[in-house]
């Protein structure tokens, strides 16, 4: 793999500023953001007043803990534009969630917001190893989802040529990578595996592709999957993080030279980690639920938003800004099976460590009697293997899950291509348990 470390002189000065400089900037911007939300969003005025706190009560960064959280239901309850802090005619763009699990969450951006978004995404792409003049194959979905257009903003800002292919039509993905020869690809990690499958179907060696780096996000993925993708493509694989409620992609990103956690662009987003049960902040280095407050957003300021993502904050390395550890799962995606907490990433890690199995899987939850049951649907890596080999792989995976996670599960190993593929975020859990 190439050395893609960006030249020190290409970084924004704030990326390598002292912690004192960063904290001073955060405090100034946090005071503005709280005041902006309180003065212009009825929801925040009411929420602050109900707990007896005012923007003027923020005198240092730790005072933020006095302010109430924002959760996804607050956004849904104020659908569509109740959380906007500027008049409708100042909104330059609107994005929204799919709404498949309830009322969509709607977010807005002013022109200044879009400029800031482009800046943090450009910073993320550069940290990943891309540079002006490179070409990017952007396979994130375009539309109301923030992924495709958010990445495109940053690519334009950095001076990268973008192939806006979006998701789907996997054979064409491979053809355009081979024909256009991009330096980088942005895509969900699960769909990257589907693209790898297509390379195999077409009989093309992905290690001979032009790709130097893959920038993967929108869903949790393990370091085992990183290694699988890096070896398959002979390229760097880095993690990017974001969510529409905070901005979109580009809230944080790994640096290609270290790949040791995602540096949060703390001049625009203030992070906290809290105990998900008590809501109390925990010290840097302790695991908990990630919370973000926007520092510069005009149209849609967000105060102490509970992301439900589980991680911990770490000191900066390649950049001065703090890192967030790779997200291991979500507090609302946690499966409690017979009293044991289980995350899909734990199943993925066991699967990746089991020879003979492909990295595609789904978890099926049922309750045939009084006990919850888990079934892992996966597939063999080689279509020619015997049933005995499949059974042995299934037994090995079941034993590894029992050893590492502490639960007994049923494993079914199907033919190659049998497990449902994703062209966006992977659907890892299918819950067939009775409701209520």
C-alpha cells in the first residue's frame, strides 16, 4: 500500500493547534450556539427553562453538563421544521432520514452551514490520504440521505474529481472503477464486500485496481473487516463518522498514517461521552454513549444530542483534536439475549475469525417458547465445499461465539450469495419475536 500521509503544510492550522487554543475556541463558539438555539428555537427555550438553565450559565466547558439532552424523538415531534433556527428563506438545503422506523427527522443548512460541512469533509478526505487532483468514486447514496451529497461537497472543496455513482448497480460499480481508475472510494463497508463479490464474479483481481484508499462509514465495522478489505484491494481502509442530526459525514475521520481512532473536528462539534443509564458524563478513556453539541450550525443547532453510538474519547495523536474509538455498536442496537448483552459487531468478529465462512451475515431473533433464541445466517466462502466442511465451520463459529460472547446460538451456513446483500447500510438484525 502507498504512503498517503498528507504533508504537514496542507493541514488547517486548527488541526495541529494546542489544546488550550482549541478549548478557548470551543468555549466561545459554545456560548454562541447555546444562545442561538435558545433565542431562535422554541423547543430549546422551553427545554432550558424547564430545568432552570440559561445560556449565560455556561462559563466553562464543563458547564455544558447542566443543559438538557436532545433525542431523536424531539426531532420527530417537531417535524418538519420546528427545530430550525433561521427563517425558511435562509435554508439552502434540506436532508431527512428515511422515516422507515417512524416520522422522518428533518435537518436544514444555510449557505454558511454548507460551507462548514464542505470544510470538515474536505479535511476528512485529506486525512484519509486523498489530495487535490485525485479522483473519488462516491458510492454513498445521493438524495435525502446525507452521505452522497455530503461527501461530494467536501470533494469539491478539496479539489477532487468526483464520480457520483451513488449506490446500486454493482456490476457498473466495478466497470467504472476499472475504466475511470479513481484513487479512492467512499462507500459503506458492507457494500464494499458486495463490490468485492462482483470483482470475483467478473474474474478481475481487485488488488490490481487503481484504488489507494477506501473511506468507509454509515455503519459499525470491525478492524477484522478492515483487514479483510485492505488485503483484498491492497489499499488503505479508514473510518469516517457522521450523522445527519449533527451534520452528515465528516464529523470525524481516521488519519491514514495512524488508523488509531477517528479525530473529531472539535472546532465545529463538541463531544461528550455519558453513561447511557444515568446520563452522567464519564471521563475521557471511559466507554459510554457519544453526545454531540454543534458549535457553528446556523439553520439547525443541536444541543447535547444523544447519538446512541457507543465509544470512548481519547487524546489526539496525528492531530491535536481528540479521537473517538471506532464505534462498537449502538445502545439501541444492543441485543439482550437471556441476560447477556450482545452487539452485531461481536458476531462479525467471530465470523471473520472462522475459516471457510464469507463475511456476510444476518442475525435472526425468535421466541418459540419462553426463551429468546438467536440464529446466525451466514454463507460459505467457497461454493465447492462439502456439507461436512460447512457443518464443521458452523460448529467452530458457534463455539467461538459461546467462548467470546457467552451465549449459545444456532448457525446456518448457506450457499455463496444466499445472505441478503446491502447497497447502503446493512440490515444486521431481523427480529421475529412477538411484539408486546
